[in-house]
C-alpha cells in the first residue's frame, strides 16, 4: 500500500495541470513523479502504469492505478461541489469535455509543428485542428455568461485557456473573445491556478 497519492507528472501538460488544480481545490496532497512524456517515445515508467503511454496516471492510496485526467479528477473531486447534482452535473461534464477537446486539438497542432519533419507536415490537417480550437473558444465564450458555481467545467476551461497562453500566445483569444477574457481573469488568479502555471 502506498503512503501517498502519486501522479505521473509533466509540468507542460494541460491535462496534468487539470489534475493538480483539482487536487489543490479539494485539499488533496499529490506526490509528483516527474517524467518526460513524448508521443513518439514510450517511457517504461509511464507505460508500466498506463498501457497507452499517456499522462497523467495516478497511483491511489491502495496502490491501484487510474487514468486518464477525466477519471483522475472525478476520483479526487467526487462528492465535492466540483461535481454538482442534477442537470448542473451534466453541464459541468459537457464543459469539461469541450475544454478537453480543445486541449487535444491544440496538442495535436503542437506535435505537428514541433515533432513532425517539415516536409511531412499536412497543412489542411493542421488547419482543421485549429478550427476545432476556434469553435471551442466560441462555444466557451457563449457558455460563460451562464456560469455560476465553480466546478470541474471551470477547471478544465481554465487549463485549456492557460495552455493556449503557454503554447499559442499569438492566437490572442482575449481580443476575439472579451467575455471569455473577463471570465478567465479571476479564474486564473485562483491559488490553484497560480501554483500550476505550465513551464
């Protein structure tokens, strides 16, 4: 039996950040096992925990391993206000799914532009992923006017927007979506976000 919750961790990952924010908001202590994660090179310390070779993965107090970020966040936050009751739960989970989808698309663009040799890059595919990012931003902007209680949808949205700031600063989503910028400012000022800024 392990003595602490252990998370397989890479500071640049927005999905790892989501887990760390949930842990901070729910006052859970995580032992962070830092790894180098790459979609091209499977690391044994990751694959031993998650056969997909993806992070994050979490070793629970009983020694069981769970993944991915959506499952880990639910494990850490289940029974708290991050997962409300009734229709509010489905709205929160939908917003989480939207933010996760934005992060997936942005990560694929990042891999395409930094890891694929330039002669093999597919511009139409790149543009298609960025269109997903832009549609997700528009949907987020339309949704924030209805946001009330702080929940997993807010955490995921904050991490997605933070990842765009980190990897796509030229996108300047604040200029095109001022309501989203207004919403994100106090969110990113929370201690849990300040302590998990990617690097």
